[in-house]
């Protein structure tokens, strides 16, 4: 699909937004494949409207950049979102919710703290020691959190309602006109057995329901990528095919 094929982006293109292509690089999801991204700068007039329209067309945000895979001969990456009105808690999700019932969410403005950064480093060292973010400096984290030109929020999770309790999980989310878009989340590696990552998604779904927002956007699902399989567990799950959002079928997982 060409970017201009999407009706939600056609009006934006009239504003002469510039799009760029990255060079080819190894695909982080499918062995032996290469990836290429198309991207644009969100730090423009009406960045909120631009971000909303691009998200509906399969883009994701990283700091002040919106990007989308643009790989030759491969369409494995599918933008995903959970339709809140149709989502129901299965027995599995009820167990996950119960395991993490002691974690209390507090919404904060998108301002980075050293406490958040320390937790992130513990998380990366434990789970992604060789990943691209493993050498992130505090200044890089500040840019990641505070470099958003669109409405964003930091959700902090602590045990109980005491603000002085140790920080256990963090989620960075963008606030769209029709939902919450989960940008990045991390948690205390000592809680690995509690399915905290799944709990954070469930909590965003319930918070979006409370706010009356119809969707939670989860980023890309890649069929055949083990690290992305968890997203397909949140049913119903919609994926973007061309310019049409459709519900994923069981045979596709």
C-alpha cells in the first residue's frame, strides 16, 4: 500500500508533509530478512492531528518521529489495536489480573525521573542485555520520555497507594482521540512470574474503557516472530490490512 492510498492521510499530504526512507538494516523480528522504514517528523503544526491520522494508517511514534515498515516484498508487520467494546476478560486474563492486583496505577506528566531510569536499566539488563537499548544513558531516556510533541502520559505502578513505595512498572502511552497507544513499558524483573507485561495491556484496556475511548493500540504484530506472538492473545485483535482494519482470525496466529 502506498501512503497516499489511505483516506485518513490524503488530507495531511496536502500540507506537504515530507516522508523519508531509512537504509536497509537487519530485521529484528524475522531472521535473514532486512527492514526499511518510512518516517516523518511530528514536530509540526497540528502534530496531534497528524499523529492521529498516521496512527490510523499503521504508523508508530518514537520521540518526535512517526514511522512505519516499508520493506520490499514483505508485509509481515501488522499494526494492531484492541476494540474495547468487544474485549472480555477470559479466565486467563482474570488470573493475570489477580496476580497483579496489588499494583496501583498513577498517571504522571511525561517527565523522566532517575527512579524510572534505574528500573528501566534493571529491566533491560535482565531481559534485553544485548538489545539496542541496553546502553541507553539517562539523557537518552529523558529524550525518549520528554521528546513527544503529542499528548503523552507516564503510568507508574507501585504496590499499594503509597507514593513512596518502590516503583514496580512503568508504561509510556500516547493519548489519541480514539484511544491509548502503548509506546513502551517495562517492569521490575523480580516480577517476571506475574505476567506483568500482559497486566499492563489489560490495565490500559480497562483505563481506555473508563475514559470512553474505543481502542488500545499495541504496535506491530509479526506473524512468525516469537517475541511478538503475545499480542495475538488479546482477542478480539484488529490488524491493519492495506487501509482496512479487520479482526484477526485464529488460523492466522
